[in-house]
C-alpha cells in the first residue's frame, strides 16, 4: 500500500523514471534521508531499473572526522498531489461434461484514495558534495566499508518528503466460489475476503530519493565515477529471459505434493498483504548468500504483514534463533526452493496491489496456464514489432478463456505495459514500459502455475 502510493507519486513528478526512486516501505523512511548510504542490489531478471536497500549509516559516518562537515542542503515546496483510483473485475467459469457440472465465479475489486499532500524537496548538489569531501579520507575500518563488495559508494543527495501528514485509504475485496454437481451430490465452496486499510504518512515521511554514485579512490578519497555513470545509463539490452526464468523456477514443479499447498496458501496471504513483499525481498537477500538475515525489521511491521513473512521464512527453513550474519547450512534442494521463491517475490514486487488481487483470482479460476501462453506470445514478438501491433495474435492459437477470464487477463497484462482487444486481436504496448515488465508477469504466472500442479 505504501509502495503503491509512492510509486504513483514518483510517476507523476518524474514520469521518465530517470532521477527518483520511490521509497518502498514505511520501515525504510527514516533511513531514506540526505547523506544516508545505500546498498545496491543485484539486478533481477526483470528489474525496471536500479534498486537499493537503505542503511542507517551516513556519509559522515564513514569519513574520518566527517561529523563536522556542512553540505549546505537547500529545500523548497515542489508539488501537491492527490488521487482516487478504483478497479473491478469478474469472471464466470462453466463446464458441462457428461454427468458432471462444474461452475465457478471469481471477482475482485480495489479502490484507493490519497488525501492531498504537499511535498518538499531537500537538495545537496554534487558539486558541493565533492568540494566538502575532497580533503577527507574514508575510514577503511568502519563496519559499512569493510562489508562493501567493491569501492562504489551510493549516497542519497535529494529527498522528497511530505510537508504535512496525509493518509491513504484502501479497500479491497476478493470473492471466489466453486460448485460441483455430480449426480445427486452437490458441493459448494465459497471464499469471500474484504479488507479496509488506512495508512497515515506523518509530516516528514520520505517519499522518494535521488542517488549519487561515487567511488573510493586509491588514496581513500571520494570522487564521482563519470565513466561508470555514463556506461550504466547507455547500457540497454533486450533478449529472451523466459528460458532461464523457467529453469530457475523448475524447483517448484519438482516440489513434493504435500508442500505445494502450504507454499501456495502463504503466497495467497502475501498477495493480500503487498506491504510484506518489500520486507521479504530484503530478508531473502542475505539468505541467497547462505547467511542468516536480521529479523529486527519484523518488529516494525503490522501484525498481518509480519505473520505472512514469518510463515514464508518458516516454510523455507529459516529459524529466528540463529544470529544475523551466521552461515546457513542449507541443502541443495532448499537452496533451489529459496532461489525460486526469491524470483517469485521479486516479480510480485514489481506489480501493483490491484494486480496481485487479480493474480490470486486467476489462480482460483485455474487460467494461469492460458495466461502464460498469451504472455509468451507477446514477449516473443515484443522486440520485433512497433509499439502498436494490430495483429499480434493473428495466426496464434486462441487462448481458452471466457470473456470474463479474458477481461481479468487484460487487467493483469495492463500493469505489465500491454493492452489487449479481443475483438480485433490487437495489442498496444503502453508508452515508456519495458520488456522486463512482461518478464516479471511471466515469472509470477509460471511459479504460481507450478505450485498448482
């Protein structure tokens, strides 16, 4: 909910996505302040851009005698933002086969409203930063510096904060039902879930930040790495990632049958509590390196989100009693499952909360395999067609979806940068969206489908 709000604000004030990074969680807000240091995450299969993890350390902390430095921060009011959003979808499923009738319905809806919020931008120029630190050396014995993987330092220079308190109200509802009629035996199963949530942003809450990339020179001073910055901005690659994604997620297909429902049930809970995704993604980082994560962040979470994260870590065999940073003794099978779940969590983190509700509904309606076929067609032809391709689906096998299921799929794909029209078989690529958005959807659908088998 927090991330959904900050992403929408950033898309308005930085529509090209070149400068600002939305703060992903309210638990990160206090560490997303000027001069705070970041850890750059490795790129995932479908990253839309760079990704960082905030830390409690600042640039002043790692400089020898750095606490007395004055970086001359300036601030100004930049924008006032408010929004109301709603979406709904429904689908009906019916099969008549001999003496067996099977029927089902799926529906989902979500609405979100954000009160008017005035925002203030705090800025430190890179020129000022370089002038201030040019004669200061980096303390190589500092904990943060000793744990760095290379000589690159990522520091927050600009921060956008709320000027006054504001609130976001979210209402979500999902209903699913299946009905089986076999001769004289009739069984019905219904699931209805609704949620009303309100999130308050206190004054001074960090909404977004800008990162400056520096490097530690051979003389232990800091300088901008202009060559690296230019190379990073100029680099752009597009290729088929579906095969390596499927290979990495294969462990979920091979998982024993009694474990699959356990994982799927927890994932359903996570889909309904999207704020848990950010924390899970953060905790899975060290686990992927065979290290025990730090569970302290769980103490800051709401009860429902904390429960989702704890259940997933328990299924993965990660116990809270082990001190953070200790090596983990994981089997090859456990590592494979953790790697696959990590990819699933990363893919879900790229999506809006409304799309997560629709994904849950798609699993309940048992249409994920057909959605995978559709996403595969779109991805295969993505780089070969212009932005608007009127006959992308022409000549392909029609997806076996009812009108309601197709409408649901249309809304899911829309979050990945694609709009569908069933009558004309037309596909429209939404402006400024990347192929990686489709890869994220492919990974999520593939993993969910594997757990349903």
